[in-house]
C-alpha cells in the first residue's frame, strides 16, 4: 500500500519559499524526508528557513532567484539537479497581489508585473522543471501550481490577480494532458484566504471582511495548503492530474450568507 512515506528522498523545488505558503510547503516536504530547494529573493530569510529545516533533521538548500528572470529560473532548476541528481517535484508558488482597483486605473507596467510573477513564472518554472525531469529520467514526478480561489471566482477590483490565476488554472489543465503518459502529474491548489504576510499587516477592517467571506469563518493556515501539496507529491496521488483543488473553507462553493437557523444547533445547548 502507498503511504506518505513514498515522498522520502524525492527532490523538490519550491519558489516563493521565504514566506507564507511556500515556506510551509518547504518545511512540510522536508519534515517528510524530501530534499528541498527553496527559492526566493530574500537570502537572509531563505538561510534562516534552511537552518531551521536542518536543525529538525531535514535536508534543504536555498537558491536566490527572481522569478521574473528566465535565466535565474533555469539556474535554480540546474542547481537542484546539480546538488541532488534528479528532480521529482516542482512547486510554482511565488506570487503577488496588486492593490485593489478597477481595471482602467491599472497601467500596463502593473499588468505586466503581476502576469510575469504569477503566470509567466509558472510557465518558465514548469518548462525547465519538466526538461530536467525528463533528462534525468526522474520517476513519479509532480508539478504543483499554487493558483488561488481567484483562479476560479472573480472578486470586484481584483482583475489583474484574478486573470493571472485563471491563466495558471488553464495552464495546469493543458500541461497535465501533455505529460499524462510521461509520469509527470500537473495539478493546482486554489487556496482561499490564508493568514500569511499578505494579510498580516492588513487593517483589522480588511481582515474582518476577508474572514467573513469564508463559510468556515476563519483564515486558513499556510500549513493547511502544505498538506495538500504533500499529498500531491506522494505515490497515493499518481492517478490525479489536471486537477484544480480548492482548499478554501468553502469560499468557492457558492455565495455565502449568514442565515440564522430555524432550529438551535444542539452543540449550543451545552
Ligand atoms: N495568502 C493567501 O490568502 C493566498 C490565497 C490564494 C493564493 N495565494 C497564492 O499563494 C502563493 C503564496 O502566497 P503567500 O500568501 O504565501 O505570499 P507571501 O507570504 O507574500 O509570499 C510570497 C513569496 O513569493 C516570493 N516572491 C514574490 N515576488 C517574487 C519575485 N519577483 N521573484 C521571486 N520570488 C518572489 C517571495 O519571496 P521573496 O520576497 O524572498 O522574493 C515570497 O516567498 C502566491 O502565489 C499567492 O498568489 C495566496
């Protein structure tokens, strides 16, 4: 029977691993015996996370990479193969959110910046990872794209982010077909509102609005995304490809209203 043990020894690259969701994915992978190559621009944070992983008995290195730069993404993948000899898992996670405003108030530079980080980098990360996976004849490989609930459902004044994440969803499905017969699965996770640095410094009012939009009534925790990524990397998920998986407390399930119940919740009676 396959188990989570099946990820032991697999080599993974995680972009945007210096913060939030990427950091938790890197830590969860390492805690389960994977060799992890963390990428980001902030070397100090990267080095600290690598030290923490090693202090807990894990294996990891940090590679500085700006995901808007094709050459740096290529070097990141090369560094993983050079260090560990293969590549099994690529997590395209680095991403940014633009300020909320209507479409006509954005300029082309902002449009290009959001697309380059959220979408183009997913294309480049996948391209060079797949080339490395095929070249090194790595087995049971996975591309894991961190899209967003915004890749499935639009939010007013969020058009650049929504569009870039819808693009990631489309790329994931199409790519999955390309490699379905080549031992490389391609899936996306669509997180809902997750309590990372994106929300850490947001005004309480903004935090409240976001919290209320979630049927479960709370922010998700970054590690709750990492558990899905871990599952996608295991041998238990080998028949799963082209899947777009929401982890969002019910956010994309439908429109959420706070309706009082006609009958009391029995748990409230105690
Ligand atoms: N938090 C949420 O509620 C939420 C919801 C849905 C989807 N997501 C998606 O989840 C992913 C991670 O988000 P998060 O909340 O964990 O964000 P975060 O805490 O702000 O982390 C973003 C990461 O991306 C990296 N990054 C940003 N721009 C980069 C660039 N140009 N080149 C290289 N790395 C870059 C940052 O590293 P450096 O600063 O070191 O470069 C950082 O590690 C994103 O794709 C985001 O869209 C988040």
